[in-house]
């Protein structure tokens, strides 16, 4: 396997992860804006990260139920 192929694979995985986190962040911003606003105003990202992880977990759980 060449370096170009490995690099493209890694870039694809990073892009997929970044897109997933971005979509979950937008979803969280639309569904729970108070948590996002509190995280920004208090400069504490712990509640935001906790909610983001919960959103991703629920999405994976729903996808698993669907399949």
C-alpha cells in the first residue's frame, strides 16, 4: 500500500469525523441553545462536550435500532 493511498484513507476518516462532529454541534445549537450559550459565556466547555457526546451516542443508538 503506497503512502498516497494511506494518506487519502486517513484524510477521509478525519473528514468524516469532522463532518459528524460539525453536524452534531449544529444539531445541539438548534435543539439546546441554552447549553451552548452557557458554555460560551462561562468559557467552560464541559457541559457542551457532555451534551455533544450524548447527541452522538443517541444518533448511533438510533442508527443501530434502525439496522
